[in-house]
C-alpha cells in the first residue's frame, strides 16, 4: 500500500487508451500516447486486475478497483464481494470508495498522513482517481458522482450495463454540477479475458 505510481496532476491532459469515441456527451476522444499518464493508469490497472483475479475464489465476478489519492498513492482497493457478503451493492467500486473515504477519515483523525492535494478526511474525493477493470454500472456511476471523484479510469467497456460511456454517461451529464474525467479501455483485453474465463468456468461447472 502507499506506492507512488506517479499519477499526473489532475488538469493535465490525459490520453485515452484507444480511439473509442463513445461518449454520449459527444466529447472529443483523446489520442493514445505511448508514455505519460497512461503508464500510471496501466500500472494501477494491473493492480486492479490482480485484485479482480482473486474474486472467483469467493464466488464473485472478477472485477477489481483501486482508488488513488491525488499524489498517486493507493488509498484502497477492492474486488466484487456481492456473492461473498450477500450485499447487492458490494461492487468493487463502491467498496473501494467506501474504504478510501474511511481511510482518509482515519488519517485525518490521527492527525497523521496528509494526502497531497488537499484531500483530507470527509467524503469528498475530488482529486482522486478510481481505476476499475470494467466500465461502472449506474449505481457505481452515481456513487462516483456523489463522492465527487475527479477521474475514472476503466478497462473493458460493458455494453450491457455500462454507465460512463456505453449505455449512459452519468458521470459527464452536463445537467449535474459535478463532472468526471473518463479514461477508457486501459488494459481492456486483460479485463475481458478474466471475465470470459470466469464465465466459461462457471458454465462448465453447471
Ligand atoms: Zn457497479
């Protein structure tokens, strides 16, 4: 925990992994770059994928999330725990957000580590980045907006339930007063492979 993976300062231009151009808001699609912020996103995504890969052990779909502080250190990480806990809201994103905010709260209460960039306690995660292996659903997109998260980096698109690009674009809806930067398609193949393997195994055992 606490590894600095060199996340760039928010506001700096961020590139998309691929020319996906599926924003409902019709925003310009960034062009992929070989280095820069994408290196940091990939590194965090690898961590999220590693966490996701553990979820089948407790019967859950392999989806993982990592919440990064403004300085790039890891605040929290989680994988789906819906089956493990019987909690329908236990998606990786929700758990990472909850644990990350809790950690900031504890750090502030102890008067210890102050997270670079003015994120100190409370529930606002304004300059934080949520890295998740699959495009968030409507519930998670809503939680991302509620937590005021500054940026979402996701792996595979979810054409059946995605709510930050595919079916809806909740986090960049101009009617909301908080808008989130979205970087899509980071290590998407790895995420898809993990999910495919999980569902194939499950079919085999049925
Ligand atoms: Zn979700």
